[in-house]
C-alpha cells in the first residue's frame, strides 16, 4: 500500500470516528433528558 493510500484510509477512519463521537454525544444528551423525565414521573407516582 502506498503512502497516499494509507493517508486516504486514515482520513476516512478519522471522519468516521468524528461522526461516531458526535452521534454518541448527541445520544447521551437525549438519554439524559429521557432519564430526567422518567425520574420526575417516578417521584410523582411514589
């Protein structure tokens, strides 16, 4: 594999990882909202 190919593959992997990190960060915020909502409902029921 030539150096140019290695660089191109590395850039693709970096882009994929950045997208995954962004997705995980966004989903963590969504889960936190869901958990907080659930916690509030549980306190009212109890």
